[in-house]
C-alpha cells in the first residue's frame, strides 16, 4: 500500500503508539490525531508540521459525529483510519474484582467505539481509490494475560471483528483492513503491568506498522508477537503458561 499523500486519522494519537505513528507518517501525509485530552493533543501536534488535533471522546456518539463532520468538511475526506485508542484495568479475577464494571469500560473503548467509528467513516473511505482501516489489537488477542483479563477479552473480540471486516470489505471496496498486534510496549498506558521495565519502545511498533502497510501484511505481529503466534498454534496450553509465567 502506498502511504504518501494520504489523510490519516489516529485515535488515541496524543501519546504512546499513536503519537509515534503520527511522527513517522506526518512528513508525507496529513495526519489528524484525536483523543479526550485537548492539552495533550495540542502539545503532541505543535512540533509536527502536518499534524492537527481534534478533541473527541470516541465513546461518545455526539463527539464521533462531530469528528466525522469535521474530517469531511475541513479535510475533504479520509484515506486511513487507525483505531488505536485503548483502555485497560490491571487486576485479577475474584468475587470482589467488580469485573462487570471494568469489562464494560474496556469494551466500550476497545471494541464498541472502533466499530461505531469505522461504520461512520466507511462512506468517506469508500470514496478513495485506496483506503485502509487499521485496528490496534494486542498479543493478548491470542491468549489472555491473567492480570489484564477483560482487556484481553476486548482485544480478542477486536481481532475477530477485524477478520470479519476484512472479508466483508474485500468483496466490493478498495478498503484494506489491517491489524497491528504489539506485545508489551513501554508507554504510560502499560506502566501498571510492567511496560516500563519489559516493554518495547512505541517507535518500534510504528516502524513495523509502516513496513506492514507497505508490504500489505494484513496481520502485523510486532516483536515477540510473531513467536508467540507460532507458539499458540503449537500448544495453546503452553502459550498461556508462557504469557502468565
């Protein structure tokens, strides 16, 4: 896929993986970063020549409608949607873990919001000669981490949705559907589960994404996600033990 002279939307683009993707793509594209925190977005965009920010809570439908309208009116369309925003709780399942509440929050951001935003933007994407949807899932799409149980569930659901969306859009559109599957990454988002000590730098994730897009690799398994993928299909039991040792 050609990734120059494109208009690109990145949700959760004010920090972490989203910001590193924006940095990497901004030189030859128009990049829009979206998120809840306007100050963080504006700070991220100020030193990047072709990056602009739109404050929007992706779990709020009114915000999404405003976001889509602004993209259409101000930018004249969209080529690439990167569903990157995420939310996670670090905890273990128990009778006191309030799992239902945590799962609802995580699924709202990690699963329902990308689905809703993708549907709202499909009419704009379909107008392009070449377009893409990129869903950022995780290594835990294959096997859950016991300390992020319902986050793992939400990413497994997103993985399944991405496969179905890819199949559906391949029939009569020019929209390619990619999935970016990072391992543990050193971001503010993952600090609670050891990202600072054991995670890879988010710039590595961004670099692998760009390479995967250019090579039309539809499942972009970053770092040890590729090894883990092979391990999972060899023995799901051993893969679970490796993930949770």
